């Protein structure tokens, strides 16, 4: 199963950026950036302790930034909570990039300590994040998006476990900025979490000659829901971000309010 990050040309004018993560992460996230427009799409199923499933909005508004986590940002039997740390950092001032860098400095040592505690106290749960391939040992990913004076920003932090299974945990931080030119018609697509069904669908169908962000996000995440309903579930939330506003294309009632009063609301399930 190839989960190595790669940039794939689908045609002369369209590219898709695929960042792969471990199958242990029970979520399906799609982010698309075309010019200065960003679309964020997620499923709603969250597995908490003992794999109990709940429905939750995975797109969180923190100040002027929208944040999505892939992985478990709050580890059992640990004081580590990535949400609380993010709320503190993104409440500050500065560019989105500078705050993401500050978040990285704040979170990495604490996340590493939390996973080390998990390794020594619950080897079975820790094994979900550990594979022989270092590129698949994804401890956590943080996707951030928002608008600034210079345009929209889409970026991701990824933390990989680089140590051996029987050694104290060490993490490597990888930052990915998703950059497109304003006015460009060349989208970049970021897949996080569960995506095997999406990869199969991409081999069977051409989504790019008549590219539609909302239709594609719905079809891709729906494929993951159908393939593994125990880990990925409806409804699908989609947020659109432009330099002037953020608006929900579709969302359930638990999702955070945004400034656009014309956004469409899907009933919670």
C-alpha cells in the first residue's frame, strides 16, 4: 500500500497533491485549493476511547483560522490535548503561517511525550501508529486554512514517529504549504486519513476534465464511507474559504458559525 506523499499530474492543467496517512486514522478529509479558493470537506464519524463512535464537526474555527485534525489529538491517559494548545496559539496575532510555526514549537515535545507514555503503558493502542515503514508512522496531522490580506492560506503539519518500536519515541515534524497562484485554474488536492477507496475511484473515473470541487468531495468521501462505515461516516461537511469570506456549502448543526448568513445547513444525523 503506497502512502508516500506525491504530486500527480492528471492533465496538462490540473495536479493533485496526495499526502498519505496510516489507515489507523478513522477520518476522511479532502482539501482543495484552486487559485485563492479553498474547499475543506470531512466526514463526521469520530472514534473516541474503546472505539465508541460519535458524530462531530471536524472543521473547527479558531479565531480567524479553520483547523482540522487527522489522528487522535487528545491521547488517553495523557494530559496532551492538541485542540486546547491550538486554541491558545491561533487566538494570537500574526500571519497564519507564523502561528502555525508557533503551534509546531508548542506541540511537538508534548506530543512526543504523550506517545512515549502511550508506548510504555498501552502497547496495543500504540501499535496502531507504528509500522515498519517510517513514512506511514503518522502520529498526528493538523490542517489549517484561512484568509489574509495577501490571499488564502492552506497548510499542514505532520508528525511522524521516527524511532524504533522498542525505543523511546522521537517525532519528526513536516510542514507542507499548499501554494497556488491567484486566478490559476490548477487545483491542488490534499487527502488525509482514510483514502484507499478514493484511490480506487480515481483509477476508474476521470474527475478532472469537468472538475467540480463540491461534487468531487462528496463523491470521494462517500466512497470511503461505503468502503469502511465503521471508521468513516456521514454527513459530509464542506466549507468554502475565499479572500472575502468563509461559507458553508453543506454542514450539520454542530459546525461552527461563519459570517455568511446564506450558508446551507444540513440536518444533523
